[in-house]
C-alpha cells in the first residue's frame, strides 16, 4: 500500500491533447493556403482537411494510394485498405462530400493531386515528401514512392498550427481525428 500511495503522489496527471476544430482549419486555409501554387502548403492543407473530414488516423492518411481514390462529381470515395480496427482486413470506404466552403476537403485534395501531377490510376502514395529543385525553381514530389513519415507529418502539423498562433504542445496528429466533424 505504501508503494501504491507513493506512485499516486509522484505520478503526473494524464494531459490529453486538444482536438483541432473547424475554426483552426479555417485559419490554416486563410494563412497557409492562400497561395494555391505552393505544393508544400497545399499538401499540408489537403492532408489536414481530409484527415479531419474523414476521421482518419495518420496511418490511414499515410497509406492512402492514388488507386484508392474515386472521384465523383459531388464527393470523393477513399478506400482505406486496412485500419487499426479492421480485424479481417476487408478495408473500408470513406466518403467525403464536396462543400461550397473555402475549407472543402475535396477541392483541396484535387488541387493537391493536380499540382503534384499525380494520376488517379497509379499505385503511388498520395502524401509523400516534397523536394525543391533550384534549376526549375519549383517543388515536386519525391521520386521515391514512400509515404510521408509520421515524424515529418507531425513536424508539419505542429509548425502549421504554430504559424496560425496556437501552442503546438496541446496538439498532435490524433487531434485531426478527435476533432473531426462535418463542416
């Protein structure tokens, strides 16, 4: 009983991360996404908006391939091949509707796909690392077909939230899923 009491006295309380809200995403789009020709900024906006609107875990966002995206006039269907709770590995379809708002995840995803020059029928990962080419003075996706690492995605998310004036210590990649709702 003494040991258990000491553990309670010395323990730190669990501090859960805050969810990202629609207002936060609106601020990100207004500040970071104002230049729709800048590939790194469009990538982080698209990644955040799709993750938020689809209630996606980072692993589901990172493993999303171009062949898993079906574009329809009023929505986009994402085929999640496997997820944390998908015991039988049957996959799951997530439908994200098009809205007429500046934070429309479908518009941002399609803008990113067009800007990155990705083909919908390819087997490439959607969110990959971006390289700057001095000779062409432009950004392009890396040739290596690897998903964006968790560490790099976390750095991008936290730097984006810091840029809009939020304390990044209160957020993580899980904040996209926990704050997700329809907007």
